[in-house]
C-alpha cells in the first residue's frame, strides 16, 4: 500500500531523475552540435530515428504492463539512452539499423530487467554492440567530414530515390583508428600529412567532437551529477597503456596517448557512458577500477582487435565485472557486524 510519505518520496526521486537526465542531454549538446557541423544531416536524422524508436518501445512495454505512460516517459531516461546511442552510431547508418539498435537497447537493456534502476548493462552500448556484431558492413561506413546534404542523407539512410540524386563516390572513408590499425607502410607523421582521416591530434573532425564532449563532461562534473572516479580511471589507464606501448611515429606505431584521447568515442565514453550509475559500481574505488579496466580494454580492442573502436565492448565487459569490483573494494566489516 502506498502511503502519502512513500508517494512524496517517489515523486522527489522522479524529479531528481528527470533533472539529472535533462542535464545529461544539455551536456551532450556541444558534442552533438559539433558532430552535426562536421558530418552533416545524418547526425540529426539518426538521432530522430533512435529517439522515435526508443520512445515507441518504451510506450509499448509500459502499455503491455498496464503502467502509466507519462511518469516514465517524462523522466527522459529513454531519450538519454537513444541520444547516447545515436551519437555513437555512424551518422548515415540505414534507418532500420538505428531503429533496431534503439529498440534492442530499450527492450533488452532496460525493460527486460524491470525498467530503469535494474539494468546490469549499459542500454546504449548493448544496442550498439548488437548491431555492430549483427550488421558489421552497415556499421563500417563513417562519413568524410561534412558528410552528405540533407537530400543525400535522406536518400542514403532511407534508401530513397530523390529525383535521380546521386551520392558522391567518396562520401565515406575509413576512420583514423582503422587506417592506423592496418597501416604497414607509412609513418604516423606521413599518415597525419596525407590521410584525409587524420586531423591535428586524432581523427579529422572527431578530435573537435571529443573536445566538445570533454566540455560537456566538465559541466556534469561541475554540477556534481557524475563523479570523477570512472572518467579519470578510463582516461588515465588509456593514456598510460598507450604511452607504454607507443613506439614513436614508425609504421608499426599504435598511436600516441593524445591520439587515443581524441579519436573515436573516447570522451563520450569517459563522461557519458562509464558514468552511467545503474550498470556501474556504487563504491568510488570500484568506479575507479571500472574506469581503469574500461580504458585498458578499449586500447586492446583498438590496437589488436577487429572492431573499429572498442568503447561498447569494453563497457559491457566491465559491467559483468561490477559485482566482483564491489566485493574487492568493500570496506572490511567492523567487529560485531555480521556479513
């Protein structure tokens, strides 16, 4: 039976959740706008598809459970998961890939375990990993900077024929991580000088996107909506292992620490993914180790794995390790306490 006190407490919890989710969306806006600036309309179209699919699945599940729609839809959690997923997906992914990823994230990453607050895995990364494993060819088309026009983006994403419009031959290209992984001939300096995938520090355009997500992460830290432990652990371990394994600018180089910081989804992962409170540890020391493990796995996948980045798989693997991390870092019981 719900008492007035319990109802008031639940309302306060929902208000705090709504406020937190709203600030996460605000903090992600600089990175999203920078992605849009460099890669075009596909960023916005993909976000609209992901958000629509997430809200549709959320509403359908709540209707099947005969639960009220508005209190859950108004907490912005589904929109946050869809946003983080859309920001990680290639901007011109086919519409059905984005919709499947978003629907899978909400259904199997959230509601299968009872809804928000119960998910052992990060929903956005679960959806991303699902389509990456299932449709690797469709997930391997990252656009060159400035991407396609609005008409070109709609044509490519939805498979439309807009008055005979044809997409440019070189609208997509390998990412800087892919180029570095398969490189056997050129030094890193030569890659930065001649490859269109490379910018000044990391991937062309992506380095600015990472800086924008870093700024958004700083906002979340300043407002105390996330802790520093997981981001520092991830960025610190990624920096350290890339420094230890860095062999200069030779053709067999694995990339400098700054390259790994400002390429791929590093800052998105550090401040918006590994800080997800439900699927991560509660203990601050465990959160630090969670971040450390994530950074190490990201580097291993980027350098020796077959997938383009590694953030999603690293986070999901560390989600599995959360119970062990909590036990490892738990404070010893004081005399007289019972375990």
